[in-house]
C-alpha cells in the first residue's frame, strides 16, 4: 500500500515536471492544444466530483461552462476588468447557479436528473442569444488574447498555458483535500447508500446541493479560462455536444478519480483529431471504435487501469526489495 | 558587445574560415534558388505545390454545409489532374470544426503553424470566422472568400487580410430597396425581421438603399425571436398598418408561417422574401404554392434544379464535373454550386499571381479581380474587387415565383454602384 503511494507521488512529481517543460519544447500551436487539455481537465474534475463521487448524473455541464465563459467575456468586453479577476468571479457565479439548480434537482434521481440537466444544456445557447445586448447574440463576443505580464519573457501561448496549469494545480489540490476528508466521505456515502448516509447524520440535501455548486464552479472556471484562451465566445460553442463530450471524458478518464480528469481531457482533446487524420470520411465512426476499445480494455477508465498497474508494480518491487 | 569583439579578434582564423563556409552556403543557395523561386518566402509554396487551408463543419448541427468542402476538394482534384496552376499542384487541407469556434481556432492554428499553409480559403460560418478574424490578420495570412453572408468581412481598412465572397445581407437589402423605389410609386413598407445581427444587417442595407425616403416609406417594423412559436400577431399588425410592401427577413420556418398567415388574413402586399428562405422545398412548398405566388426574391447562382439551364454550357460542365469527380454529391444541393464557383474564383486569383505567390501578392491579386465571369453565376453577374472593395459578388437578380418555380426577371442589380 505504501509502495503504491510512493509510486503515485513519484508519478505526480514527474508529471508536473513534464508539464512545466512542455511549452518550451513545443510549438505555439501545441502549447495551445495542451492549454485546452488543462481547461478540459478542470471541467472534467468538476463533473467528476458530481457524477463520479456523488453519483448525480449531469448531461448539462456545458451550460455551466457557458455561464463561466460568458461571465468572463462580458466583464472583459463591457467593463474592461483584468482577466485574472474575472476567473474567480466566473467560478463564484457558477457556484451560485449550480447550488440553485441543485435544490430542485434534489427531487430527481439518476436518469431523471440526467434529463433535467440535459434540458439545461439545450436551453442555455438559446438564452444566450436572447440577451443580445450583453452576449452579442449569435455573433458572440470577440476578445483580445492576453500578453504575458511585463517582466516574463513568455509568448502569449506559453503564458496562457502556465496560467491554466497554475489554476489547475490549485483546484486539483483543493479537490483532493475536500474529497479525502470528512466531506468527501459524506459525498461518497450519499452515492453508495443515501439512506445509510442519512442515518449516519449526513445532511444529504445540503451536501447534494453543495456538491452541485462546487462542481458547477469548477466547470465555470474552465469555461472562463477557455474564453480567455480562445478569445471568442458564441452560443454555438456551448451546444449539447459539449456536455456529452464532458461526460465521455470522465468515464474514459476514470469515474471517481482525480487524475482521471487529466486522462479524460487528453482523450477528448486528441482522439477526435486522430480520428479525423485516420479517416476524413467517417471520423466519428473511428472515434466510436476508440471509445468502445477503451471501454472494453479499461472498464474502470484510464485512471483505474493505471492504479491497477501501479499496485502490481509496488507489489513486485516490494517482493524484490525484501531479500536485500 | 565588447567582450564579444575581443573574442572574435582572438579567433580571427576561425572567423575567416566561417566566412568562407557562409559564402559557400550562400552560393549553394543561390544555385538552388532558381529551381524553386519562392519557396524561401511563403510557407506552403514550393515549385510544385501550393498548400491551402480550409475548415468546414463535416459533423454537428451545421454538417449540411459539409458538402461545400467536399466539392471544393473535388474541384482541386480536377485542377491538379489537368496540370495544376502554373505547374503547381494544389494541396487542399481541410479539417472538421463541427461549427464550434474553439475548434476552428485550434484547426486554423494547426493549418497555419503546423501544416504551414500559404493561406486560408472559404472557411465556413459566421461565428467560426469571427473567432479567427483577429488571429489571421495579426499573422498576416490571406483569409480569402469566407463562406458567410455577414457584412463585416469586407473591411480592408481594419482587416486587410480577410475577404468575403457571396453577396452579403446588406447588399441584398440594398437591392430590394432599389427595386421598391423604382417600381412601387406609393410604397408603404412593413418589415418583419429576426431580432439579431442577421436581421439587422438586412434592414440596415434596406434603409441605406432607400436613403432619405426610408423614414417616410417605412410605416412599421416588427421583430421576432427565434424562441417565438409563431409570428402571427406580427403579420396581423403589419396588415393593419396599411403596408402594401412586405419585406420579410426571416429564416425558413418563420418565412413559411408568414406566407401562410398573410394569405389566411387576405393581406396581399408586394412580398419581398430574403434569399435565406427562398428554397422551394423548405419554404414555399410547406407554405403552399398558391399562397407563394408572386413573391419576389434574389438569386446570384444558377439553381441546378431550374430547367432554364438544361442546355446551358456552364450547367452542363458542372454536371459533368459532378459526375466524374464527386459522384456521391447531391445534384439538387445549391452548396455544390456554391463551392464549385468559389473554387473557380480562387483558381483565377492564383493564375493571376503568376510565379509570385507571396502572401502580399496573393492578397493584392485577390483585391484586383476585374469583371470576372464564372460559369455558374447568373449571366451578367461579375466578380469585382479593388483595394477598397473586399466584397467580390455584389450583384443579384430578382425572381418572381410563378406558382411552381422561380422565374428570373429584370436587370442585374449592382449594389456596388451607387
């Protein structure tokens, strides 16, 4: 057990070192792609807290992603707020929106909740078009890409990458602390057996709504970062497909796993592109094949399989280390 | 600086040797240059190839437009089969963006930074092009003949690297205005438009076309949202305003409703229907052919389903091309005429560039097209651009629906000429 921990820690350090070196070894375009991976990873972590840990299925997280993105875009466009400030605000707005949506969602379980959130995903692009004065209607809002702050000799791509990485690390550490403690146990207990959890004194209604809020806040921060990185928001970006893509990401990455968010993000960012390179005629058929292969060979997601391998490695090295 | 100088003096011998190597290299390059005159200047251009980038929604909600990318690729296959352009083959790289702006940004950056295309051509969609507008202009990449009807693509002063293609919404609004001024002496105009940029673009062009008379002639303006279930009350209001001209700026679903409702309540104005909704199958048929009679709309391409063109050389060439290079393409889809015509426009520009395929020259030649006729444009419609005019097609012809099909009539309207 401790062996596996050590391996895990070593891997996290190695991954962080690699992540820091990455933008210097890659072109601007690749750095931009990995920035998107980071953004997706934050959104996936948010959804995973809700679906993976708490067992509430959401088909509508694209809506919170949109709210986050538009909060940032409107603040930048209308009031010239520094972009760094808009990101926590977007998170807060989504926290409130998610919490409020979580209250009526309490009455809905499983597939019924999935449908209610699906409705949210369908509604948001149209609502965005309705408030044209603020959102720019179907034409969206064009923003400027931020430069690196004076004193840092980074290209805008590298700066955006590191900003995203910074936000990602902070949010991942926060969620790890949240989920490993008392709160995390309550969240998981509600998923596994809500009646038992209630009997143990867990306020299920409060915890479920709060989980919804926190989950929405993470996804909203991701949306805000994407608005800054892409420098453009439009309703068409945030269609139902985005919500489904996020769900695909957490399942492929590994449900109820923090590192799974990163694997899932790599999958949803790069696999559609590979599929397109393999076949121009039927890229989504290829994507489907990838998806089926992944689900068959790694039924617990990439993170789940990796954990299995790590445990085996730890056992093997423990056995080899014994005699010495 | 000083330290560097000292070091250099100390290594004089190495310096001279280095200079000789440099000279030799320059000489070698000098020999190599004539075989591929521009390869060093423009990414994506060699002596045998021109690399062109494109994005299109092959998947997602807007995938009906996917055929445009496919027909363009098919046309370049034909051009390459016939020897290419000035000996260079076109390498057309097209990616799916699913009509999602962030994906467009990613794909366009891939095209520019990784695939090193010489320029972008006919990237499709208004929001998608908006997302890359600043980027391509900052990078100074020609962004030619974008496939969208918005008006903002012809702004050479602020965006000198982006150029439109099809007649834009304002152009079309202008044309209806000129028709009304000329043909309806006591016009009282009622307008119904979608409350967004698309609707407002049309209305702006229309009012500009009417000029000072606009205030007097327009008796009522009504709007709707795409979330409205019907527009019945707007039609009733327009009728009660006493309007005898109805400018209908609506998308297909509402256009069909408007036609039906006006017939129901017995309102018979001169009905001007925007090009967006003049599809016979999608709008006029569900609205009822009898109700649609005498509606006026605009066209600029030859409709492949129109029997008028049965023996037209341009149409027959298009048909032969479709059968040979894109047999799975739908012969009734206007998108296949659109892409074919845009690709021909681009080939014209590249031929005009000669051997100078620098990005500056590609842009310069795109901005100096003079009276170009293309086979699937309506007879008399010509492509024209200049350094201050980035709207290639600004002419359209009116057509009246005779109860079965559109019948072209009257002169070609040119919104470019005031």
